[in-house]
């Protein structure tokens, strides 16, 4: 086993990503003043297992870094240091460094340059805090010496926190049947967690009998005695309130004993220094105290599978589908024979069963390829944080829909385009702080990343409240860069002009900043999105902000296709690029300078006749028609109507490449089987739309959308 | 399809290089086995006899349905599907400039492999496997000009008939499949 094995890298990356996610949550919580001790524990556990993992695979650098980081996290957990912005910074740097250490190409350099200094800084954070901030026992005497001596350092810290927050402390004495103790404790804990924090549970000093165990559970809660009694009325427990000695009433806040900073929830600013605080119940404090044991078990019950292997399986399933169709044919023949009616009936049942299972199998394989988009969002969140710092802009990033799943391949291909967009948005979109304040906007720029499923597509939106895109400025730049002529621009709508930001070589900044503005960004974004047969749209309002929406198919290996017929030939159109299908009376079709168009909801839509485009020889009887079907397709920011004769329905199809000889047929993306060994071509919508648009542009400079 | 396949196998058995006979064992391999005999699959296209090296042939199949592909060369009948493998199917008569022929009952598809990808070649009739010694091979005669000459690797003589050995790399040149589309400039 070595440190470069994919097994190690994959698993370590998973842990680091989890950790990074925790960090973001912690940062958000620290801003609002209350961090979840569970989350800190989870982070600690994650890094702890990473250390174990690194040891197992002999990844010394990763091991060293996780060891130091673990120390920092332990100090945080125990309240020895505060979750300040500096601490978060260093931990985020650690996340980056982990990434480099895991990259076989970068690893050596990262270990040499980045590692030592970061380890020193991590250590310094802990050292600066010194030893435990308080002597044991002084102010906690009211808990009772017998309990106090049994508390671990962490539990004592949590207890102190609860006292500091002025919570009521209760000792709940419960007896459990020795056989049912596991379930009993769990049930009680679940109940209590809703109302407060279970700090610890200890075997009762009152002793225990043979068939039952008595426990003392210490709970910190904002509820009073009466509420707790009511809550536990059904359980066979006795409840004692533990009141701090002296006159200190539970409601009164003892002054924070040793904290240099004070919670001040000002959610507008990222600079707010957080303080570990508790709001949420403690999961199980005992299990992670100490943390000396390294589990050799994998963190997750997962296997990593090469996507190509899944492709092979997918193909096989597709072929099974064909076999199934053929079986249907055999069945028909069997039915025709009178003697075999019984057999035919049996076969019908079996084939039906097989069809169902086949569909499940296909879905199962697809599901395996699916990963949550959150993987990319986490990386983007780090980019936002870093950029905000570099450009000295305050950014509030909000993320939603990170659980939305997409094909692994798409998620991978998506990270670069999204990064470009985020960069542009922070660099060009969000104004400098002074400008925002002057405009009466909140000081911190808002960037939203959203993902959600809409039908069989996934929509990803990048939304900001920055300065928006000024179409007049875009127009001037486009003319200056000689992307268009002044005459061409005259006939364009605002939306179309704004779409020129996707043109190659377009950049509005005169000087390229270090962050973006090399004029490749949006062009690359568009190409990459189109490659994934996705669409990108932009909506913007000057002074109010910009929203980019990317619409993507959920998967590429198998796609939903619209099966159509034109001049007796059958084709498939990827459904994710189909916006709608409409029936059009031939008399509704108008011509503008020889080019056919229809008006769809007030917008002009150029038409493309598939039969003419492909010079299809009519097969079968194709007479003049009164009405045709128009399939409105769009890719990236363009829309075109494909004129076809028939819509034959929708179907899931497995895409097969055409091979090197036919790879470059313009307008054809691949082939697929539609049962009974029938091979059907899949249209390359992007290409056809481009052709249509070029056509229209050349002739009339039509409105593209 | 299986019949032709059996024929091929029989032909392989007959060659003697791969399979030793009873006689061989008895006489201690005294029989001279010519190692330099090349094997070809011979077939008819229009009125001419052609052959391709047996190593290039994967399978011989009866005609199957093809799906025409728009914007491709006229010699391409379309794409076919043999047990889940998609392949371009070429009308060899058309490709070789012998005119468009109606495929009769004897017509077959030679499935050949180039660069790990299958292609189908429709021929009018498959003769079988022939073995042609090098001394019966001729270089392409200079007198045959025109584009057709490029498709000829050599001329072989088998039982006093002339067989044209095809240069598959030329016949299946990918660039010829997709004529430069006129809307293609710029991209």
C-alpha cells in the first residue's frame, strides 16, 4: 500500500471534503454566535481518521498535517482556543494543502514548501492558548465531588459552557434493565437531546442491583424543572436540579471566565470572531473523548468503481433491452401457433417480469453514477472565500440544493466552468465595499449557488447582487474588439448583445486582473456547458445583479430522447435540449427573406427543416402536409425550431459512438438501438442550432431568442 | 452466416500450418509445409474478383438492415448493427467505381476490422478462402491508372484467374466517408 494508491487518495479526499464542509458550517455558525459541539467533534473525528488512514498507507506528510490539525481541533473542542477567523483561516489552508499533498505531481513540492510552516502555525495556535484555562473544581463544586472526578476534560468543558450560558443543570437518575440498557439509554437521550445537551452519563454512585443498572445523566438545558419533569413523566426517573452554590440563580449569566472575545452576532460581516457555543445537543461525548484508538475500518461503506466499467455494464443492459425486444418477436410467432398457446402465456408473464427487472437494473446502474453536486459546491466555497480575501471584498455565499445528484462525469466537467463563473461574479459583478455602501447596498456582496432538479434536468444558478451587466458597455466593447460591426449591432436586442459575453475573445476589463479577465472565461464556460449538452442563460439588471442559469441533463451515458420522424426516417433528439414540441399549421409559417420563421409567444423562431437539412430521400408515403411538428431546441443561449413530420414518443436510449469514419458527420452525434435491431441516429442539436443560427445571422441578423 | 463461417474454418483446417494430420505424425512431419502461403478471402464485386487478407476479416454475414446516415458519401449504405456493434456499411461496388448493383441472393457483408473498429463491406458473392504463393503475386501494374488504382494493393493469380487484392486502408479512408460539408467553413 502506498500513498499514491487511488484507494488512499480517494478515501482521504472524501474525508477532507467532509472536513471542509464542517468548517464552512462552523464558520457560518460562529458568525451567528453558536457553534455546534457535535460539528466540532465530527471534524475532530474526521481528521483523526485521516491520520489513521495516512499511517496505514505510509503517507507521512498527510499524517503530520492531520496530527497537528487534530491537536488544534482538540483544543477547540475543549474550549482552550476560540474558533476565531485566524483559526479558521489556518484550517482552510490545511484543506488546500491536503489537496496538494494528495496530488502525486504536487505532493513532494507541497510537503517541502507548504507543510512545515503550516504545521508551525497550527502548533502556535494551540500553544498560544496555554494549558487549561481553569483549575478544576472551583466553580463547579455544586455538581458534587463524586460526579466531578469522573468527568473527562471534554465533559468538564461542556459543563462549564452550560453554566456560562446560564442553563439549568439537571441530574437525572434512571434505572435500566440490564438487558435493555442500550435501547433505554438511547431513547432517553433522544428525548433529552431535543431539549438540551446531554453532557455525560455515569454509573450511579448509589449502586446497582443484579438485573438493573442505575445511571446519572447530566443534562444542560434552558428548560426549567417543571418542563423537564413533564418531559420525563413517563420514564421511571428521578430528577434533581443542580444549582450553582451561593446565590447565583440559574438565569443569571456568570461572567465568561476566560474568554477574550464575546459573542456578537452580526451576520453581515465575515470578520466576526466566533466563540464556541452550544445550541444543539451533544451526540455522544464519551465516544470521542481521548481519541487514542485508530480504527482500521474504512470510514464509509463504499467501493470506488471506474466509470468505464459502469459504461460496459450500461451497454450490456442496453443490449439486454434489445434481446428483450427480440423475445417479444419470438413470442408473437409462438402466439400464432395454436398448439403453443400455454407456452406463449407463460412466456408473456416471464417477459413482462424481465422487462421490469431490466428497467430496475438500468436505473440501478445509473444511480451508481450519481453523485451530489455538493462536491463541487464545496470546492467553490473555498474559491469564494479565497477570492473575497484577495480582492478585499466581503462575500456572503449561500448554497442550496447541494444534495442534487448528477452523473459523476458531469459533476467533474462542471467544476471548471462554475469556477470561472464564480470568479467573474466576484471580480466583475460584486462592487468594491465603498461603492456598495454608497449605493445603499449591504456591505457584503451576496453570491448564491443553487442547484435543483427540474423534470429530468438539473438547473444550477449562480446569482449575485452586484452591478449587473450593462448591455451598452458590452456592445461598445464588442465593436472595439471587432467581434461585431456597428451595423450588425444595430439590429440586435439587448438580450442578444449580452449573450456576446460568451463570444471567444470577449473581456470587458481593459486590464486583466490576477483573478479573471483574460477574456477566456465565459467562452470556456459556454463550450464546456455545451459539451455536456447543457444550456446557459443569463439574466441581468444593471445595479441589481446577474443570474446565470445552467441547465444540464442528469446523465450522459443514457439519455432520454424524443423519437421523431422526418420524410420517413427516424431520429432521436436528446430530450434535455428540447424545450417544447408544438404543432404548427403550415399557414402559420412566415418567411423572412426566404427564411422560414414562426412567432412563438411574441418571439421570432427560425425554423430548420430536418428533411432539407439532411437532404433526406422520402421513404414511404409523404404527402404535402397541412400541419407539421416543430421541436423547439436550444443549446447554450440559442433557440431554433426543428420541423419534423411525426413525434413518435420518448424513450431512454443508450448512446453509441459512430466510430472514427463517421465521427465528424455534422449534425449527427451518435447512434442508438431502438429495439428489433433498429439503429437510429441521434441528432447533434448543438451543431444544428449553430447552423441554423449562422444561417439566420448571415441572412437577417434575426433575434436569437 | 454460419455456413460461411464453417467454410472459413474448413479452409483454416486445410492449410496444414496450424493443424497437423495423422499423416504428419506417422511420417514425422516430413511433408513440406509452405509457410509463405498467404490466405485471402476472395469475393466477387460486379464482374471482378477481389480478395482481402484473411486476418482483416472478422466475420461474413448475410445482408442486414442499415440506417442511412445523412451528409455522408454515396458509397456508404448506412450504419448497421451486428450484435450491438454499430458499424458503417460500404457498398463496395460503388466505392470501387463499378456502378451501383442490386444485391442478389449471394450477396454478403464482409465484416472487416480497421483500427479496432468494424466495418461492413457488401460484396456480390463470397468465393471462399484462397492461398496464394508470393510468386503468383504481382505488383500493381502501372498501366492501371485513376483513383481505382489506389485501392489495389496487388494482383494475385489463383487457378489462372486474376484476383485484385484490396488495400483496405485506402478503401476505408475515414476522410472519404464525410464529404466536406459546405456549411462547414469556419468551424
